[in-house]
C-alpha cells in the first residue's frame, strides 16, 4: 500500500479552506481523511473515523480546546468541515475517571459539549480519540488488518507482525468500555505508534496529519506483507456442471425469493434491489469446496453487520436449462436462512431480556457458485453497500485463510452490535417511498420517457432507460442515477440483452413503461405497405416484445408487477392522415387489455396512458409552429386546445404513469392525459 500524500495537494486544501474561514488543523484533517476514505481497502461505507485536537471559539468568542471528530452521516471520502463537529475536550477527558457510562449518557455528554448544537452526533468512538493525547488520530477497518486479527491466534499474530510498535487491545464492543481499555493499553507503552483492536480494526496517531496518515499506510502494509507468506491456492475448488446459468437469468429468481410477503392483503410485497459482483477472486471464493464453512463464520468486523447480516445466503450452482429446479432450491434456501435468523434472534434476544424488536430476516448477501455474489438492499445504494462489503469480506477471508483459519467474533457478541441503538441510528435516515425497492424500465429517452424516469425515481424506484440512441439513454439515466442502455426495441435479441443487463444490475423488473414510438403520417390509401409495416414494428410489435420479456422476468420473481403502455388518443380518436400511427396504437390498446386478462392471476397489472399534444420528439416545436399557423392560432392556443384550455406537458404524462404504477387494484385501464377531449373519451 502506497502513501497518497502530496505536499502540493495538501497546501491547496489548506488554502482553499482558509478562504472559507477554516483553520489549518481542520483543513489538513479533511485532506488526510479523504485520502483514507477513498481507499476501499481501508474504509467502506462509514467504517472508520478520524479526529484532530485543536482550538476553536464559541459564539461568545471564548476559546476552547476541542476535538473535531468525524460525525454521524459524514462520508470520509468527501468529508467537509460540517462532518467534523467540534466537541469541548476537557469534559470528555474527565469521563475517564468513571467506572461505567451508558451509551445514552455518553451521547448526551458529547452533544452537551458541542460548540454547534446543530452539528451531527460525534462518532461513537469519540471518547477513544479523546482519551488519547495525540493531535491527529486515524481509525480504519483495513482489510489486511482484519485478515490478521480475525484468527484464533490473532493477537499473537499482530504482536509478531508489529514487534512492539502497536498496542494490542482485546475485543470490547465500541463505546465507553473500549475507550478506557484502549487508553490503558496506550498508557502501558506510550511509545507505540498506534493500536490494533482485536476483531475490529486499527488506530494510528501522530502530531501531524501526515504522520498519523503515513503510519496507517505503513502499518497496513506490514499486515499485507504477512499474507505474501501464505499458501498460493487458498480454496480447493468444487466440481461444477459444464453449463452454468448467467447472472441475469438467476437474479430475478433470487430477488423474488428474498422479497418479504405483503403485510396485508392487496399490499405490495417488500422488494429488494440487487447488485452483482464477480471476478477471479470472487469466483475462487464462491467455488470453494468448503464455502459452506468459511462463508458462515460471520462478518469480518462488527460494523458490517447492519448492512450484510452476520452470514450470507449460499445457493447451489445454477445449471443452465434447469432453472425451475434451481428456483425450488432457492426458495428452500431462503426459507432455511430466515428460519435460522429467527432462531438466532429469539435466542440472543432472550439473553438480553427480550427488549429488542426483530429486523427483517431476509439475506443481504447471496453467494452463487459458478456465478459470483449478489448484494441486496432496499435501494440501489443500499445494495451497492452490501455488495462492496461482501467483496471486502471475500478479500479478508481469503487472506485470513491463506495464513491460518478465519475466525471472527461469535454471534452472541455480534447481536449486541446488530441491535445496538447507536448502530441502528445509521439506518434511521433512510426514507421509504411508495416505489422503494422496485425496479422500473422505461423505453424511449425523449421528453416523456425522461420525465417518467424522473417521476419514478422521485418515488423511490431504481430506473433503467432504453433508447436506440445509447447516448440519449445514458444522459437521461444520469439525471436519476440509473442506468442507460442502447436498445432497438424492434429487435427481440436486443430487448432480451437489455433486460438481462437490467437484471444483472438491479436484480429484476417490477415496472415497465413501454413508451418508445414514432409518428408516421400519410393518407391511409396512399401509404406504402413498407411504411405501414415499419410503423407497426415500432408502435405495436415492439410493445409486445418489451411486454413479453418483462412478463417472463416478473413470473420468475413471483411478486407481480405492472406493464404501462404509452398508447395515444389516436387509438380512439384518429386524425386525418395519421392512420399509419393510429392503427398500431389501436392494436396496442387491445394488447394492453389482453395482458391484463392473461396475467392478472399472476398479480401482473396492465394499463395504458392516452396523451395528446405533448411537446416531444413526436411533436416538435417546429411542428407546433407549423400546425398553429395553419389553423390561424397562436402556439399557446393550439397547445391548449382542450376543455381546460391549458397545455399538457410530458411531466403531466409522467405523473399518470406513476399513479398507475402505484394503483394496486387497477388493471386493464386507460388513463387519458389530454386536458379534456370528449371525442377521445373512452366512456
């Protein structure tokens, strides 16, 4: 591991923050905290913290010795001054004289001594930082250090590797007790350059930001060098069938099995978004003959348990062509997993007096031999966190097994962390929206498609956008932090490939907005068969291709879903010379109803939207100008030529799609979004 310290970059950081009134100590603390936070082998998703002891003034102008320590909710990779709340140091240090201090009292004291009452809660390890004398202190959950200490003889290995340069702290759960123990270990040898926390992580310290940071790099590098002495082949591989099913084919099966049943009749099940990871290191791990042993021993550091649970779900290898059999085994495995979790909770909760409320029992990491691993979460961000932590686990366990035996904390110790109020607080900021956990695919990245993607994402959905112009799809998707894929929806193999990519990225499909289309014109008796067939290919058969592929995935999931078609008022109120467009749209309207008839019993709904006069690729500004002039109208009057006398926008159409996506008891329905047109009314 190499130091990323750069004198010029450090000075630029100091100068930039000086212009904002931030002192040099805090600016350098920001600089090295970001260096640590941007290295995934050191810090992942909130694991780790840093501090600096400095001077700060309160609102009365009085100067105080303070500790600026990472706050809850701050990300070390891009931390800003607000993420380092300043706490008066002297009251914190006085706490060391106490014999005991509850977590609630600890948090209360820390908040009472903040200089800014609106600042985030200081780290749960603030007292550990405060009780040590050093100006700069860094703490990470470095993968190499975890591989070293997650061993039956981890403390002995740490002493061997560091040869007196680091103090060794036996495992104690984070909080006041750990802070006192760490300070006592330091007091026994004040010459140490840092502390190794058994089964937890590493602290390094120094009088400058650079010294503390580069000590971290050096100490982690020493641990890494120990693994180069390990055995070259860590996991003996298992035998696999020749044909293994692809990740995109099995993801919907896993996702459907992991979903939580609806809590009342007619309600949505609780769905999860997934992420897929694979590669040589991951495959060596999941293909190991002893996977059922080393993968079930527990998390590599207690901090991970709130995002991954203590163990992953292990599935059998999925043989291509035998997915029905695989699906049965997945459901059995999920049931067994949740049953084990329920027993674990009941046992450990009883031991603490039955005061805890059980979290859901669904897995957050799934290992599939021959394929890779999946992370699960209520959002794409949560799934990515689980996937990142699972990849980190692969590395830690692989290195640990290379030199010995991976042995983390027992479940009884981890239960306290999983249900610790200060850890659960990290999850409480999550907002559950109506479409949280659902995955939407929108075809067509034009005005209506982009607006619909935005509206679905705003309601919590993970969104994929397909368009024949790949750049347009990616641009629209970037606005909603989704994925954009090039796809010609008139080509069945491209639709299959695009949906497979969505399944590999997010795990499946729940909502499809089949929106892509184009408006061919011409007097129906004059248009060529070629033009009419071309229109039918895009405006009818493409809807069928998209819907058919979506239903195939939804049936695998077994959690229902909704098909939404962008039809047109032309389907019921045709205009002159619009036959090439209106005819396939009329057929699409009946297609929508046929899906409602044929798949309602599977919980799959099918609805459509009939819109009119929407500024888009089908109705451009040039066309609006031409048509309004031909009718002797202003553009505003032309676009507002409806009962409400107002222009209808792509955003209005998007809201109709969202409403139908949420309408659990509506199917076979057409929603009209045209400002009022009696001639186009269905009833």
